[in-house]
């Protein structure tokens, strides 16, 4: 029977399978998300050793077998492969672009303000008491929207009221009430910006604003702290990757070691740390973007405050047309500072939550075992390997039909999206080892895709028969489904699974970046190798005792009405500074 089910029927079957697997796991005390189950269904179906035929409809026996295999794998919690899949699902469900993170944060803020806004815009106040109450509500709205102090703090309320009265006295409420709902909302937002600008200016002049957090100063401490935390994590995980790589190479040279070593477990452990490294690099790239934005914004803030001081200096009355635009610009800039604070909090939170997915390394490869395996082995860093072959380059004259790209002859060389996330295609195809390719050797352009290699020999071997190695990598990904995400092979497997519900990209929430869109991100393709030294971004060179760095993560909220904040302690240990 070679016909396929109609899509709706297939989706219904897969939904039922996912539900059944979830219930089975729960009965054994393991709570799994639908997304994780969907990913596992895909993994089990793809693995040729399980004997599923993706071209035919699942029969009743197939379904039972599929459920059993998925449940077994999901309950095998001491497994690097499962850890990696869980890590990928977590990251896919919780990571997106800067723009989308901020869009969602702004949506949350707007939804929280909607009831206060509605009370003001729907008001039919007439008598004095009602008008006074409405004015107080507007002050509360302004404070809530600006995020500069609490509407229950008397001193803050007085300060905000004074600032509001200077541009919108209570006598103007009558005119405000005649406006349309849309115009009222627009005026409320504008008033918020003006009051925010006034309060920020007063704070700078030392005439109030005690309840306003010094966001530029907080960010100048939070960003280096976050960067250092990620750097230290990267250092540890890269060291693990280098050690696993060295042991796998040792096993490849001495097949007798294979029996006692379970090299497949070593490979899965290597994939686990490499995936973690990739995610940390993506987060670090975003943190560095935050650092660059904040640096620019601090300069803009200083310039705007100076301009305001100059405008109001020695003048008894300043035309509002001159100062209001500056107050609004100040407010917009402060919103950007708030945005960066939220982003740093989210990125710190993500980093913290990725750590548990490295749990099985100590279990299988404790330090004693690792030291024994590393006996007589030289552990090389990625950079060290690159330096060994730094002078090697592909000779274009050796290839008549293939196109090779080099930095000096290719525009936007560093922007090219490299296949397999920049890992050497030949090395992985032949040894299962993930080593970053070196673009300086030459990037092979083959059927509109780009490939890098860690040695010239590897480049030449791959170029002899690219399809052979591409097929080998595809087959490896079928056996270890975590490689689909790790090496960004989604497009190669889209057509193999007829059941859309088993496709992870369709399972993620609306705000989560799709695999296809994040394949276009610069920070995903490792065109340039990771440095041996840790990344520097707004790092202080002093050697003082570290200041406590504790931030609240989780401001963004989620799908529940209640947002839970998580305290994140990013304080560096004294001996690490």
C-alpha cells in the first residue's frame, strides 16, 4: 500500500500518537512537552534501523511500535542524545531575534496597560470629584507606561503630577474628554513621553527622579557580567569538545578500542557539547549587539541632555515647540535602555536554562575515565588545528568544473551561509568528528551551497565526489536526529516526513524564529573560528573584587497570565576576575 493519507487524516493520527506517548511518559513520572514528543517521533521514523517506511501509511502495528520506541527513548534520561534534543527543543521554543523578543515584550506591556487605558478613554467624568479621579488615573497610567517608579509611591506620584500639570493642566480635561478613543490613546502616549522626558531631565539636574533606576549604569555592569559568564561557560564546553575530539581520533586510529569505549556515546557527547557551544555563541552575539547599542545610546543620552540644558539655560520661558521634541526623544531613548535591560535579562535567563542539558557527561565520562582515555593523546583546540594548516590553500587550477571562493576575491565573504554550520563536511562524513572548517583554505560552491574544510586534503577529497559525502552526512543525521538541527539539515528532511505535526518548525510558538529564518543569521554560520581567548565586550581591565550582579530574568512572560521572575546571579567568583 503505497498511497499516503490525506494531510488532515495524517495530522490527526500523529496528534493521537503524540498524545499517547505523552500519557505513557507521564505514567512513568516523566513530563514531556508535545514539541519534544513531535521531535522524537520524527527522530524514530527517520532512523533506518527502526524500519519505518516514510512513503506508506502507518499501519496499526507501526503505530504501536512507534509509540513504544519513542517512550523508551524519552524515558532514557541518562543519554547525551536525548539531552541534545531537549536542548534544541528548549532553544527553539524560547529563542528568537532581538526584534521579536522586544515586540513580544511590548505586547505584554500594552496588554497590562489596556484596562487602565480603557478606564480613562471610557470615562464620562463631569463633576469635580470625577475629574480629579480621572486626572489621578492619567498620572497612574503615565507612571505605569513609563516604568519610572510606582504609582503607589507618594513622592513619585507628586513628581509625575507636577510634570504632567506643566504640559497638561487639569483644566484641559474637558477638551480631552471630547476626543475620539483613538485620539485619547494617542494623547496618553504622548503625555507619557513628555512627562518621562521632564522627569529624566530633572533627575539629571538633581531636582528629583530618585525612583528612576540608573539604567545606563546597570547595563554597563550587567553586559560585561553576562559576557563573562557566557565566556566561562564557552571555555569549559570547548575544552570538553576538544577532549572528546582527541579521544575519537584515537579510537579511529585504533579500532581495538571501539569495543570497550562505546564510541557512539563519545560521538553523542561531542554533539551535545558542540550544540551547546553553538547556542552560547548565538546568545553571545546578541549580548555583543546589546553592548554596541548601549554604547551608542549612552552618547546620545549625554548629547540630548546637553542640548536641553543649553535650550533652557538662563531663559525664564522656553517655547514648548523647542523643548517638547527633546523631551520625547529623551523618553524614546530611555525606552531603548529599558528594552536592552529586558534583552540582557532574557539572554541571561536562556544561558542559565541551557546548562542542565549537559547533565550526562559526568555520568559517562568522569574525570578519571577521561584522563585514562587521554593518555598519550595531544588535545588540540580548534584554533590550534587551523594554525597547523593556515598556509594551505586550494589551487583553483586543479579544478576545472568546481568553483572555489576566497576572501580577497569574494564580496561579503564573511556573510556566506556555510553548510553544516561551518563544520568540515569531509571530516564529519568520514569520522563523525565536528571540526570547524577554515574558509581561508577556500570555500567550495557546489549547487548553490557553500562548504568549508579544515585541511586542503579534506577539501580535495570532498571535491572528488561531493554527492557521496553529502549522502553520508544525510544518513548519519537519520541515525542521530539531533544532527538535523545541529548541522541545519532541515530542508533535506522536509519532504521525507509526510506528517506535518512531526515537524518541529510547525510546533513552535508564533513568536519563535523558524529554522529557515535563523539559517540566515550571520552568527549561526561559523565562518570565522571561535577564539582561543574569550570574547571581549565592554570588559573592564581592573582587578578589583567583583560587584554582586543579580538580575531578574523572565520579564517577558509567557503563555500564562502570571509572569514569574527568576533571580539570576551573575556574580563572578573572586578567583575568576
